[in-house]
C-alpha cells in the first residue's frame, strides 16, 4: 500500500520538476542557477529520450515525457488496485 503511494507521489514530484525545468527556458540565464543545474541533472536524461519530438525550433520533449509519466502513473495505480485494493 505504501509502495504504490510512494511511487505515485515520486512520479508527481518528477512531473513537477519537468514542468519547472521547461518553464525555466522562458527566463534568461535560469539554467545557470543552482536550481537550474540541479533540475538539468535529473530531468535531461529522461527528457533526452524524447528529443525526436520537435516542430521547427520548438521541442515537444517535455510534453511527451509528461504523457509517458502519466501513463506509467496510471499503470502503477491500476496494479495497486489489482494487487492490494489501493
């Protein structure tokens, strides 16, 4: 029961990190800050899997990454319901 809850919350936090990292592109030199470097270390490896999703100069990698994580989260919750009735 706690494992499903923990995984669900961890995915939510990681999704928030992806959104914050994507929004940082709107601010000059935001990636150079300590928070920007930290988020780059944890978000870029996963987001680089989806670099194929670009339209011109606009990268849709964060959107695809969020969609994939949403499906993973739904799968974890479904398995939790099946196995332990969470």
